[in-house]
C-alpha cells in the first residue's frame, strides 16, 4: 500500500495524518503527500507545521553519514564502525579517568517511547552512570511535580481531550494553543460560546482574543504574579462560600491549613501585585464555581516555567480541588503537554531520578523489579542523578560530565543561559550528537550521528491525554542514517554490557511493558497489535485491561489513602523587590524602574529550537526573523520605532531582534520567541543559576532586561 496512517512529528496533540507515497503529488514533489486524518484530538485538522512536515524528509541538508571532527577541526565522513568504535573508546576513557559519572546522556521529549526507555536503560546498565536527564525538564517538570504531590500521579490530561467539547467554563493559564497547537482550539469552542473561556496571559495572545465578543474573560497579570492570582481566586471561592465542601470532606485532606494560607489574599491586595482588577478576579471565581460539571482548569508553560512553577501549578490544582473538579466526570484539572512525547518521554527512564513506569530510582522495590527485567543485579544500578540545568552547568568541570551524548535536543538554543551551555560543550573532552541535521548543538560536536526522522521509523508515542499511539514507518531513511535503537545495541555490544539491547522497536516496547508493570505509568496491558487495530489505550493500562484508564482519579487519587492533598503554597516576593528564598531558588528583581520583564514563547510557524521548522521554506518565509513584541508607549519612551533593530541585555548576555509594536502586551513586559539561532537566541537572556526547588525548572517566563534601539550603522558593524 502507498498510504501509511501515522501522527504529526511535532507537538503533544499528535494530530493524525496519512502519508501517501504513491500519489501524483508525492511523485511531483519528491516526498510523501500529507493528508489530515480524522482523530479525536484534531478532528481532521492540522496546523501549518503538520501540513509541511513531510518536506523535511527530502531536505538537502539531511545528515547521511557519521561526521568525525579531525585534528584540523573539520568534519570528515567516516564509516559507522569507525564512529561507534571511537564513541565506545571515548566512553571507556572518560569513565576510567573520571569515574562512571564522567559520561552523561541528554535526551529529548520527541523520542519514541522505545528510544526513551532504551536510552535510560543504556545509561544505567551499559554505562552505569547516573548522569542522564532530558529537555523535558524545561517543559513539564513543574506541573509533574505538582500533580505528584497533590494528586499522587502525573498524567498531563487525566481525561480525553474530547471531554472538553462539553465544557461551559475553562480556565486556561499560561498557554496559547491558538498558536502552539491550533487544532486543540476546537475543544474550547463550547466554553467560548457560553462566555466561559477564562484566559490568563500577560499578552493579548491569539487565544486571549477568543474571549472577545463575550467569549469570556482575559486576565492579564504581570509576569511572575500567577501564583498570587491563583491565591486570590481561591480566596474568593472560600470567602464567598463557593467551595464544594462535600467533595473536600470526602476526597481531600489539608483543607484547614490551606484555608489559612489564602486568607491574606483578598482581591484588592491581589490587584496591587498582579494588576488584575479586583472585580474581574471576583467575576472569574464566580464563573468557575457556577456549576461543577463542565468546568475545567488547564495550565501551560507560562505559569510553570518559573522558579515557583511547582507552587503555581499546585495553586491551580488547589483551586480545582476547592471547586470539586478533579476525578469527577465531566470536569477536571490538567496540564497541556508541549513536546510530541513529553508525556511518554519522562515516564520510562530519561529523568535523572526515574525508572520505567514512573518509578523512583531510589525505591528498593522499584530497583529490584526493573533490574529483574533487565537481567542485572539491582546493586549495579546507579542512584539518582542531577537534573538538566545542573548537568549542563557542570559540563567539562572538575567532578562534572566530561563526555556527553545528546539525543534529540538542541541545547545551544533550548537551554537557559545558552552562552554558559556553549562554554560547557566546548570544555568537554568529547561530545556526541544524534540528529537529523547539523543543529547548532551538533556544530560543537566531535562526532555527529545521522538518525531517521519520524516517518522513517516505527514506534509508539504518548500524547497529551496519556493515550499511546503508533508511529509507523512510511519511507526508508537515507542509506547512511541508523536508528538510535541500533546505535545503542551496537554500543552495548562494544562496551560488553550485560542484558539485551534490541534494535527492534516492537521487542523494546514489549520489554518496556514488562518493566513498567505495576508502576504508576503501567503499560503492561498495551501491545502493538491492539494499537494497530485502532484500540484506544490510555495509561495506566495494566495487563488484562482493554483500554486502560481514559479518566484517572474517578474512584481514588494516587496517594496511599486515595485522597488528594490541598498543599498550602506561599507567594515568593508578594510585591517586594527582593525574593527572600535561598539563592539557588531566588527570583531576580522584576518590574524595576529601568528594566522590562521578558517573557518567551512560540510562534505558530515554528517549533522548539527551530532546527526543523527553520528549514521549511514556507514556515521560514512567514517568520524569518525574531521580533520583539513591545507596547507602543514603552517603545516611544525608549525611542524605538516599529521594525527597528533592538538589543536586549540581561545579566547573562545580549540578544537582538526587530521591534513589533503592539497594544496586545503590557507596557511593563516584552515578548520574544525562542526559535532562533545566534545573537537572536532568546535563551541567551534566561538565568540558569536559580531553579524551582522541587522541579529544578529555570525561570524561562520572567526575567529582567533592558531594551534599547540599535543604530543602523552599529548593526552593520
């Protein structure tokens, strides 16, 4: 057959599509024709990125042979045997010289479940290193930590996306799906039609504009003030007697301590800190409490990518619990996963402290179970490692990682304080990068390994609602590319690693299912035959389960007593200039008299670091340059004209962009997309020296910057 049913390679919505290799269009263009496919999450729709995704399969910049940097600093094509022999030799040398943790692995949230699982296994069994983490630490970690401590389990959406189709009220905090995952917006339409879409965003984004014409309410707080806003909403719910007391009695603990923690956040005080009018806050709280069934609270990176991101996500869950939403049919709390396999990628071993099935690596029973599946002694497994920010800041240092293998991530653009990350990469003894193209990170590598793209591989992905999907191979990869499972198997053989490392994704998935059995993210009841037959499988799906768990928490939450926890959280600075938190978790002063607050995010046309989308002509043509969104009044005060070049400076470094004047942003705030390279990289400005104390999330969404116009002559020098 010339057609293959698969899913989009980009975001966690995982829109269904069909690739046709035999059509006239495919013959004319030299790559498969993309057609949307009816599926619950996308309803037959796709965004621009999905429509153009197949163009990359025939892109002339594809890597087609291993590249080894020579003594002269120039890459030379080498054979796979030469590349893997050298890689194994460098791993051995580094570990002999610096110890097991001298070698590290950095993974990605776009890898299939099978690759994410086997990468974690390779680190712990073949290398016996604890130094593994992944770019999902910069994405979902705050929401995951909040869900674990409040609800006892972390699944992005604990209900199918289509449940939102019947919603009359949706509180959406820190997410702009109209641009980041456009097909998702159809699930918000009923809430908008009923005037119940409540969007929290410092910008009047495309999603916030959906509240126009009586579609709902746009709450526009200062960046970094989301926690105070949520404490204020909870205060109104309690003060006005709007809480679901019966639900709280039956299904939660900690109500009284929580009640005391929000007592001081009356609406007028919240207005002073957030800028959101007190009456607007009351109106939003009353709307949320109008009727439990049909009401949802959803969070995104905008409220989570902060040094208090876990507490802010916790505050959103607390509000949902007060209203009686989680675990009740037709209502709930959830977080919108970003990366394509951001959910599955963190469940099976890429995180520094986790084993497959969302097990803790410090739990003796978990270690024994997984080691039994892997055929090794539990004592041989390393302990917990260090999270991504710390791993990257220790590159090339005494006691740090000296040899790094990067898989499916572009840290030179995607990590915080990219100048420091780049210095760390340059200080390494040896850097290996697996990628489709010569990314900005691969340019610093000693060895670059070409791997297949999404339509050239088989495997499974887990979308934002915890549904496991089949990714199917539609075309052959370039002759010189090799699958990461094969690479790991070959390296494991060279390193004489115990256990089996299969290059077959179906075999790896079967092993993953056994390793996850009994864990929080139990996949043991899922098999490829069921997925190929079109069955819907949501984790946890223990052996013997037909469809798994489409709706989590209906009977009990994940804690041993079955109850959810109302966890009191404290606002960091509460309007003060200095954050009193320990230095490692301290927010830098924001909203000062000489600074603006920078927040970052995505464009509709681009994805993550832009390593792929910047190579698609139509997408690059639509958004060829980084543009700084700035309020006209602010721009006028700084002498900045629309379209003029500007320079942003923070304590970390500088970046340049073109100004785009807009009243859709607060006068004290500027917005910069994070998809661009070189001096346009937004994350040059983002701090890495302070992180969330629970999730280790850095402060992507709020940082102090100065902005100035760049003289045209200065720009050309």
